């Protein structure tokens, strides 16, 4: 099973957009059964596929809607409030993914306040209560037998939840805007990747798909200069996506993330659409690396 994690400890670099794009590519184009997991307390990945609700106990947070399989008259559901989220793994509860409008794509949504609590668990308990829980969940036989691909959206940090996502990953990609602060975030995730790989055998190494230029503007001298500098970097250059494989700053990418958008996915656009073609090139590049590495990862 592939576990694909976009990560960067700087915000605003488009991790959620990349997560959604690759999850939709795997499910819509490759027809692989895919699970989207939202580990960001902002719940933006969840909101893309579910009508998230305001949390009455924490008005700044959001909770998933009532699950379509919930039956309050069923005795088996009497101990369940009808909502399920990926945060339940940190509280000893089962996770019941939700179906989405895409037949091959399910989502394990976030619960904002519960993820925040998991992020702030005491330091001496973090490894036991947070770091390994996602990996344990994805190792369950029923999960491994149901899904071909898991895509995990992460928070903009190197906190316990992001460590949990990287620890569970078979592959990571690092999206970055070509701006100095965002590129500094690349170094932080690379350090985390190397730390995790140091603990693993060669067969279990996390594969780095690459550093992906996102929201790129060819008209901006700074973007072009920083991209060229990355390509020439003696250590990082080999990981940077090629010049023709990048995501531009396009309004349509933001529009498809909005509730009620039409089309709902960039892959629902006509084949002649430039944004769809660009997204397809990026996802094909990542998929070639991800699935060619499949035999090397467990």
C-alpha cells in the first residue's frame, strides 16, 4: 500500500491542493481505491469532500458530519455519536472513513479540536500516544486490504502530527513556493525525512518523490532565480522537479477547492484545458516515481 504525504513546515505552500490533486488523480484517473486523511486541524482537506460542521464545543474548530452509515436505532451504534474522524486513532476509537462523490475515494476527516489536543500531548507521552498511532492504523489488515493508496494532508509544522504522517509514509513530496521562507521549510522537512530514514532498514526507507515548485509565476524574476538556485544546489538539485513539471499560480486550482465548485476536480475539466494538462503532467511524474518505488517499500 502506498502512503503518500505532501509536507512542508511552512504554511501557504499548497500542501492541501497537492494532496487533493494526487488523491483525485489516483482515484479518478488510475482507478485506485484511495483514502484521503486530514491531519491538519484547519480541516481544509476534509471540507473539500464533506460538509464539515462548526464544533459547538469549540466554535473556531470543525467536526465531521453525521456518517451516512450511522443508524441511531441500531444497537451496534448505541455507543457511537455518528461522527468519525482520523483523530479517533489518538483516543482509542475506530475510524470509519466517509465515502465521497468520487467512487474510488474515501476520506478520514479531521476533527479540529481533537487534533489540537493530540498535537499538545505531553512530551514524555508523545511517542506512545501520537507518533506511532497513524502507522498502527494504516497497518490494520482491513485498511491494507481496502486501499491501494493513502494520501495524508499535514499541518504546516514539524509537530507530533506531521511526524506521525512522515513516520507512516512510504513516499513524501515537498511542495514549495519559490520564496525564501517557503524554501527554508523545505530544509526542515528534509531533516525530518533523513531522521526517520536513519531508523529504517534499506527496504523500508521513505522515498522522497521530490521538491515540487508550486504556485509558480514565470513572470516573476524571484521565482525563476530561486528555482534555478535550487536546481544548481549540490545536494538538493537532484530532488527538484524538472522545469516542465511544476504547478503554476492558477485561479482554477483555488476554485475547485471551494464548496459547491463546478467542476469539483481539475480532472473534470476538458482534456484541452491548460490547467488540467499541467496537473496531469505533475501527477504523472509523481505517480511514475511512486509506483516504480512500490516494490522497495513496505
